């Protein structure tokens, strides 16, 4: 006899018993909180996001406060979460919402999609979770659930596969309890239909899952052959003056670590000559620290930290825009990339 319960029926029944209903942004039910959380959750796990989210909304409780905030403070609260373009986009979008929507989060899809940092799936998730509107989502967890449920044997990075998954996502999204269904799909992928060791026995969709029927759920989604990540190298100069302050520079607003503060970066062999030329400083390098490797999505960065003392301090470095002598013993509110923050802590 054919199962009369739809996929959404089974998923919602599971969610009522096992779903994550205590997430801080879900408890608040505030569209702003849901929007902020969805941006933070892009490529980041819930357990990592929760403490960042709580600190962020405590400092910026609404759209207007975020729009008026200094970008340095926004990046400071984002330090360690990674993918800093998300923070910059959130800040830019808050300003747009202030100017065009009276500091209210819009309810129409086109307005949401026009905001910086919001793609099709994120827009659908926000509107579904905040306003119970019927929009499909297709984040990484949902792709995995659908690829296994339908035994999709093509790599997920192909356009045809992506389109097929969107059609399935649209098909299965119900017309009632959309917010709960959307959260349930994300919860199922995160807690049961995991990338490794999926708990098929506890899955509410196991009766119709084609990958399970084939006996090979972990074969789906098809693994895309990843290219070997290139390695880049840089020297980070931890230059201290006689007061124990360290020289920091603010990076350009766009690109890797955009807008964050860090050590002067040198790619030349002769760091003293580079400092004279670029910083107007005479330095005395000290013993080089061990190489620190930081991995980005598309390359690896080998950082060689070089501590140094100022031998002949110059006002040029003191007064340049985007340059500051920073006291590690008295940290202030500015954004740092994770390896820079770690090195500053070691300097203390």
C-alpha cells in the first residue's frame, strides 16, 4: 500500500519531536534576528554561530543600531567567525534598510534579494522562517538530503543538477507550516542526514530514500574532485616601539580580510629595506616565529611572523591613514583576522 503521508508530513512529525526549537534566533521570532543568523550560518555550523550571534544582537539589537554602527566595531564582533564579506554586507544592507524601508525588514522577495549578501536560498530561508511565506531553500544540508532521497548521481556543482535540486525543493515545500518545514529540513541535514555516518534508522524519510534503498547513502551526494589548493606565503612584521605598542595597518575594504586590521605584510626577502621604503621605519628584526598556516576556501596562506623592534621611529608611520600603534595589553574594538588575533595574544 502506498504511503499516504507526504514527505513534508513525515518531516514535520519528526520536527515536532526532535527539531531544534530553542535556537536563539528562533525564540526571538524577529525578522532582523533571523536575517542576521542566516548570514552568519552561511558556511558555518550552528554551534559556532550561537555565541557570535548572541554577542552581535546584544550590541546591535535592531537594524537602526547596526546601520549607525562603525564598521570597525562590526568587524570586531565578527573576529574569528571568518568570511568577513558577510559582516560588511550585513552592515551595508542595514544602511539600505534604513534608507529605503524605514529600518524594517521587507516582506517581498525581490526587495530581500536586492540586499547585499543575500542569494536565492538565503532570501527564501529568511522569508519562510520570519513570515511563514512559501519559498524553497537549498543550502548545503538540504542539497544533501535531497540528493540522497532521490539518489542523484551527478555532481552538485553542475548547473543541471542544481536546477533539478531546486525543482525538488519547490515540489516538497508545503503550503502550510512553511517555517517549521524549512527549519526541519536544515535540522535533518545537520543532525541525522549527516555528511558522514548518517543515522538512517532515525530518519523520517528512510522509507522513501532511494540512496538507503540502494544501500549506499554515503555515496550521495557525489563527491566532486577537489583541486589541490595553492599555497601562498607572506611575512607578517610584528613591529614594536619602545612603549610596547605594535604597528597595525587596516586592509582595503574589499578582498580577503577586507577592512580588518593586521600587521604590515612583506613578500620581499629584505624586510629591513622594505620597511624603510614602505613604512619609513628602521627596524631590528628578532628571531622569526614558526610558520602559521591559514586555510581559505581557495588557497592556503603560510604566514611567517617576524617580531622586530623600531630602531629609528619615524612620524611617517605614526601619522599615516589606516595605521595605528596598538597596545596589545589594552585591546580596543577593531576587527582582526583569526591568525592576527592569535599572534597579538602571543605578543601579550
